[in-house]
C-alpha cells in the first residue's frame, strides 16, 4: 500500500469555499475565496510533487477555514506523500472530527497508521472505512495490506477478494490477493492471481517480481527467469534482489570457495 493519492475532484478543491460560504456577509465570502484559492494552489503543488509548497498553502487554507474537513484531508494526503505520517495522522483525525462519518478520511487515517507501522490502529480505521463506504475497492486493498502486515493472511485474502469483486480490472487488487495466497501456502492460486495482475498492467514490476518468486517456490525456474528478465527491464534495483534469490545456491557455493 502506498500513501493515499490526492483525490482529483473539483468537489475537494471547492469545498473549503463551500464551508466558508455557509457563513454570511462579504467578509466571510472573502475568506472563502482566499481559502479556496490557497487550496487549489496546494492541490496543484502536490500534483507536481512540490509537497513543501503544498503544505504551506494548505495549512494557510485550514487556518482560514478550520471547519473544512476536505482541507484537512488534502493536508493529510500531502503529508502522507512526504512520509510525514505523524502529521498526516493528526490531519486526518481533524478531518474526522469535523466530519465524523467520512469514509475517505478513515481510509487516509488507516493508510497513515499503516505507514507508521501502527498496524492495530490502522486496522481499526480501515475497518471503519469499509463499513462507511463498502463499495470502494481501494478501501479493501488498504485493509488487505494491513491484515498482511499483521500476519493475518487469510483475512488479507478475504479483503483482496472483495477488492477484486468490486473492481475485477484492478491489477493492485489481484497482486494483493496473490501475495496473501502465497503466504497462506496456496502457491498455484497465488501464481494465477499474479499472472492476472501483470496481464492487466504489464509494467507492474512488483507483481512480476512476486510472480517470479512464486514460480521459484513451485519449482518452475524457467518461468521465474522469464519474469526476472521483465523485472530487470522495469526496475533494475528490484531485479538485483530477485537475482540473489534465484541464484542463491550458486552464490553460496561461490562465496564458500
């Protein structure tokens, strides 16, 4: 699971203005307009990877309109993308305080907890997210990642199944299902899910990498080497670790001489 992507929606960009415009009078409208402009600016900075500038703009926006759940949510997603997970957790908590039943904020909070390796807290937040928004595959993918990190592979597979059911074309959902199967000892099922993942997204280096490892477990070295070649092209750094796994017997013999 990665840190949450920013939701590309005009609703989120304009929601700060909507919150402030609920007030009355020209001063309130001026504050709303300034906050909306800062939120839009922060959003655009974040999209281009300028996260420090994004945080500066978004923090100014939520100071102007503290009651904007969307503003705090966007700030949380930006902090997550900066690997500042403690700050992200606080931002998502504030979004939930303002809007208690918002599933996306619980999902963001769960991702931040997971990235901070606070897996039990992540599980609580993500279970709430899927209760609030049961029809979203990404929420189940996030839940699967946390179950996996807790070593609860059967439940990770169940969450991934839900994600696949909701979005059969999601390469990430099939990848997560394959990993859960692999760690549950279901190697053939793992290979099938991972093959589906790479067929949906041929450039998915991590899925090719895991498929190669599963082929090794199945004793299919030729197939593992074929996947290794793809990983080498897509992500040479990842391929180096896979090479050591494939050739560990030869490397062990060579190092012992």
